[in-house]
């Protein structure tokens, strides 16, 4: 069941990251979800590394780090995606 939550949270993080980033991102929705999952894992790793432990209630620091990781990964991932597609931006 943990994998289902990872997909759901990755999807939400990816969508929020796309909304935060300026301009239009060109990767498909499934890739946004993968980037959101990777960003969430990266945010969790940073939270653990800086010593943020689980807290009672909502763990805002961990969630903000997950979102920051998702924004970073979605932004870099979009640049890589466009470069791999030949640098041409598709019109939708």
C-alpha cells in the first residue's frame, strides 16, 4: 500500500511544482508524477539529513522540503526532457 501513497503524493507534488514553476512544462503527466516521487524522496532525505524527526501532527518542514525537491526535480527534468526531444518545443 505504500507504493500507492507514493504515487498519489508524487502526483500531487508534481502538479504543485508545475504550478509554481514559471512558463509551460513540456513533460507528460506520467513523467511529472515520477519527478514528483523523486522530489519527495529527495525532500525526505534532506529532512532526515538535517535532523527533522517525525512530529505529532503535521510535519511542515518535511512537507516544504518535499515540495522544494519536487520543484527542483520537475524544473531540471523538464529541461532534460526538452533537450532529449531535440530541443523542439511541441505545440499543444
